[in-house]
C-alpha cells in the first residue's frame, strides 16, 4: 500500500535550499563547483545515478547566456547562486524562460559594485521559500485527505488505485495552474523588456539623426 503521508514527509525532509552563508566566498574551479553542488543537493536526486551538475551543463549555461563567464577559470559566489537557481528552475521552465528571469539579475546585481548584492537577493528568496514549507505541506495533506474520500464504494484493490489516481490528478492540476501562472508572468516580462529595448533603439536613432548635421 502506498503511504502518501510518508512520501510527503520524506519529500519535505529532502527539500534543501543552500543557505547563502554556506556558499564559499572564495572563487572555485569547475571541479570544486560540481563537488559543492553535489554535496549540498544530492538528497534531491530521484535516482542515485542522477547528476546534479556537470561540466557540460555549466558550459551549456554559459553558451545560453544564463551564466556570466568565469574569471580565470574560477567561479565566484554569485556564479554559484545562479547555478543553484538554474538547478531548481530547469525542472519546470525552459532555457528561454530561465534566461528571461536571470538576465536582469546578471545585468543589475551580479557585479560587486551593484546597489543591491545578488547574495542579499538570494538570501531573501531562501527565507521566503522556507516560510512557505508548512503551508505547502498543509495544502498537500488536504489533497491526500480529499482523495481518500473518493471512490469509497468500490472494492479495496480498485479503491487504492483510484484514490491515488485522484491525488495524482489533483497534484498535476495544481502544478499546471502554477506553471501557467509562471509562463504568463515571464511572457509579460519579455513583452516589457522588448518595449524597453525598442524604446532605447528609437532614442539612439533620434540622437544619431540629430547629430548628422554636425558631421
């Protein structure tokens, strides 16, 4: 018999957001980065052979502009923060969507002289996510209880499957709605960014035209 409450408790127990203070402040080489990520996120693996992060993944993230290039082959604390975010995002979002989310972070907060540090932004996000755990657990427990009220009239073997089917459907619907919400927000961000880029180009063209008579 599938113990859904036990599975939920195991999932909650495995959930681990790497605290900002646990990320090394010294720059790391690629092998050190992959070792660090594997050490802190290995509990989230579904299967033992799953890879948390590989050299190929890191290189692909850089090629797709998700990650600024390393400095002298070394990765900073900000690089690792971005890699952690990518690890969670990629299970739900496309590379293009992740790029939309991370581009402003890289442009505005990646450098050390930024008005607000990427580390502080990440720490605030971690704090917010940790606070949500209890409410998420309660929501799923309610789904479990609701599923147990379904198909009570059928025989025991069919009832177990159908109740699990009911729970799976409820969880999928919940994820589906949230994914649609995510994509809607990201599409709006893309639209705003496109308008901003177009406006900058127009201003540049006007400036160029206004100075043509000076040449």
